[in-house]
C-alpha cells in the first residue's frame, strides 16, 4: 500500500512539473485557439487526476482490507514482484516510443493509424477489416480534431511532400 501511495505521489509531482513546464512555453500571437501549451497542460491535468485516483483507490482498498472478516490478500499480491505487468507496460511504452520516432517521418495521420493498429494488436485483437477501419477512422478523426478544430499544427510527414509535389 505504501508503495502505491508513493507512486501516486511521484506521479502527481510529475504532473505538477509537467504543468509548470508547459506554462513556461512562450506564448505566440501566431498560435491558434489552444496555443502550444494547451495539450501539455491537458496531459498534466489528466496525469494529476489519474494519480489522485490511484491514491484514492489504494486508500479505499486498504480500508476494505482492514475490516474484520476481510479476505486475506491473494498470493499474487503478497509476492515480491510480478514482472509480467511491468513487461506489458514496457511494451506499451515501446509502442509509444515507436510512434514518436515515426511521427516526423510518416506524419500525424499515418503514425496515429499505425499506433492504433499496434495497440489493438498488442491488446490481443487479431488484425481484421474492423481494425483497419478503426485505425483509418481514428487517424482521420484526430487529424480533424487537432488540425482543423483546435488549430494545432502537426507534422505532415514525407507523404505530404510526395503528394504536394505531384499536384
């Protein structure tokens, strides 16, 4: 329990540091409606809320365990460390790193499509037409959301260069 509370505290501190870092981004009169600090601040708030939720969940679980007649902890929770959960998390981080590396080269739309395909495959879903449609629809949806509605400039990638030269 103490470990989870410590982790939630560290995550909350990271959220605060991320907010302060986003707040230090220079304001530009050329920026769109949201500004360059909008998305990082949204991510900071999200991380702060999730870390507070983790702390609350941990405290509620500890309170439930202290009640008389509460079931003992399962063996998996009393073991030193179950690394399978950590390995899965590292896989998700690897997918995110791949997205960040491909983003400037392939552009936002194609990178998001590949990200959605990778995440669905990593979560155990087999490739299908539905997965492809989900990826294409998701890439287009997020492009319209960020570029057209929120006016956030995103990398176009090599495909935009190829197609703009052909016109």
